[in-house]
């Protein structure tokens, strides 16, 4: 597949899974031997881990939506910079719902081979997310 086709596949994943909350699309878009190299602790590395992670997010943020800011593709890799938006309305890793709106940034690297997503790495602004839902206090201002 071309770099543009790989980017389109990743955009479809964002649209249908992350924005559309369709967990069934994981089996269609992700390879059977998919590996998540950034899997949260306690989740399986494969497709089932993806489903479990997003089921948790959809429960915590039922209005979860994603905005893609940039996408770059080279060879089999697609890098996407995006922002997740939602309202904390359900339990998130033991943190009860706060009703707060959140926006947190994510950079994903997905490897696409033979029309399927085979590997995933990411960087997530977890500190920003935890601050927004009140799980950690706001940092003290630094005086100069």
C-alpha cells in the first residue's frame, strides 16, 4: 500500500473506532498478530487489549471524539498528532466521574503492512488528563 493509503486506513481507524466507538472494527483493521508496544499495564498486547482499553475510555468519556491535527507517513509507518476530547462521566482506572471536560494530546505511530495495522506506539499527555479530572493537583506557579 502507498503512504496515502496507509494514512487513509489510520484515519478510518480514528473515525470508526475512536470517534465512532465501534470496537468491532478492531478485528477488521488490526492484524491478527498486532502488537501494542505502548499497552497500559495489565492489558493484553494484541487486539483484545485495544478493545479493552477503548471500552474503558468509552465508559469514562461517552462523548469521546478525536481531532487529527497532523499525519505523516513514511514507508509502513503513520504518525498522527491528535487531541482527544470528552466529558468525564464514568469511572477511569478507579477515578470516579467528575463531569469535567477534558482535552489531551496523543501522538500515535502505527505500522501498516498488507492493509492491516500491525504495531502501535504512542505518547499520551497522561499528566494533563489526570490534572483535568482532578486526580492530581495543579502545579504551583514558578516565579522567575
